[in-house]
C-alpha cells in the first residue's frame, strides 16, 4: 500500500498522452498537496519542479531494472543521491517502541529546498519496501513508449506490462510484424 505513492509519483508523467503533472506550478502544487508532498501556501518554484522530475525519472530507471531491464546508469541515480544528501532526516521513538525515520519538519533545516524535504518520504518508502521485499513488485511497463509504473501482483513476479490489453498487445503485435517482415 505505501508504494502507491511512489507509483503515483512516477505516473505523474503519462507517456501515452504526453502529459506531465509536474510542469506547470499550479497543477503540480495541486497534485503534490493531494499526495501529501507539499504543504506550502504557494506553488513550487520551476527549479524545484525540475529537480522533482529528475528524481521521478531516477525512480523510473530503478523500476525499469525491477522489470528486467538494464540497471540504472550512475547518472540516472544522481538526482536521488543528491536528494538524499540534501534532505535532513529526523528519528522519532513512538510510544509503542517503534522507531520512525522521516523528514524534519519544515523550517528546521532545509538545505535541499522545500520540495526536496517533502520528497525524502518517497525515498523512505522505497527503503522500507526494499527491506520488506515488496520493492521488486513495483515495475515500469516493458513498453519503452509507455514506462508507466505498475505493481506486479503475479505469483511468479513476471509481470511485464502495465496492461496486457494495451501495452502487451502493442509490443507483441510489433514483434509479430517484425518477424514477418
């Protein structure tokens, strides 16, 4: 369930429709606020949105690898590394003994900027999913024109397409035409 936020964040870019929810500051603010990644009264700055798109594509590269594609190149992961180094973290001990790790509240220390501080929670969700063993199920569609993030619910972990009826069918038909050509 927590990976739904990571999936939704990656899917702010729709390859089929060529729509990016993180381009226009007002639209981005609405999406980020609804996702719990923005709590400021004003919209994110264009530079912050640029960095968010880079982080999104770094996560997408990881999802391509989860789907059997190539491992992310170092340059693809650089925005995630930069985010990790600039976003401050805090640790809390809950009354039941659980230790939580998360971004520091806004205003304490923000070397990575307002959005970077909030986006740290995405990296924490990824870390938790990797430790729980659910991270490998979040993949990018095998259709290079799509790359939509999807959660592989198959028992064998062999899901390749966001939707077999759409992307799977397109790729299989493309391969069939190539074989007959």
